[in-house]
C-alpha cells in the first residue's frame, strides 16, 4: 500500500500513520510482543517525516497499544488484563493461584526511609524510619504491579530474608503472622518515575494506584504500601457484604 493511500484514512498526516499502524496490529501484521519497523523505516514507507511517525507512535504508546524499550525499539503491547481480588486474609499469591496464574516477584531494593507520600501518611503518620521493600510483580511473566511496601525496621531477620522471593504479606503469613483488617484507597494518577522505569512506559502514562494499610494478628506489625499498575494490565475486584450495616446504617 502506498504511503499517500494510507494517509487518506486520517484527517492529518500523523493520524493517518497512527490508524494504519493500529490496523496492521488488528490484522496480525504486527504481532503482540514483537517489534514494529523503526521510525525511519515507517517514514520511508509512508512518505512522511520521521517527526510525523514519532508523533503517531507516541499517540499509540499513550493509548496502551505500543511500548518503547530504550535501545531495543518499539513493541506491540500484549493486550491482557489481570483481575486482582482484594479480599481480607487472601494474599496476592493465593489469589493468583486460584485464578490459574503464576505470580513471581523481582526485588528492586530494600532501604530505610520515612514515608513521605501524603496519602500513605494518612495510614501511618509517624516520623520514624521504615523498612521500604520495592518490587516488580509479574503474572505469567508479564509485569503487572510496582509495589513499595513499608514495615517496621525491627522486623525479624528470618522474615526479611524472604522479602527477596515473595511479597511482604506472603512472607509474614509464612511465619504465622495472619492478615486481618485492610484499608484501601484506590485512585488513578500518572506513572511515577520508578513505575515508568519498571514498565518501560512514557511519562504521564495512566496508572491504577492502590494504597493499602494491612493490619495483622500481631499488634506490633502492620503493612503500609502503594501499588502502581498500568491501567490496561490490572483491575481490582472487591466483594462486600449485603445489608444495612454494610452501608453504615443502623437499626432504629
């Protein structure tokens, strides 16, 4: 197909290129998980400037269709969305196993620092240093969550040692520390810098955020954290009890 014919489908040059790339993805000419031709190659094929092609590619990245990996190229994103059940007492690993998913984690860092995020401070407003555990969580090999978890710095060493290969809440349960009440704040925001790096996404990419305060069966141990997930990779499900008490009503 000639470049001029492609561009007739859009109201502007970059829109025409964008829609033709989208058409090729839908038709299976560009395959999920694989790289598309470079901006220079597309520029030559369509007979437009590289600037026009790059603008079209940026649009498709913002739409969640493509992802750019520094030094490797631009790839068609896998269009798969995972559902996370937010149930009290059920860990992420248990939920993933129940849904037939393989959940793995990649430890990024363990540091001592204070909580500075205003939303997290509503859960824990102490000025004390916390142990911050940062990880990327994968479902069936696809990165779906960037997780920053804060716990007390006096956490037993045998529990801390497990943070390298499982989530903090899973490590706690492995050592007999059960999960009880959980307080959640779910909102949307542009990707933070660490999340941009973790998912290879551009600045401003929309993210689903889940801020959590997880209480445990030990009064001296609670978990506060923040999960960021690309809007097109994760959704959350919550089951609530039915009845007046569930809606804050009281019997007369």
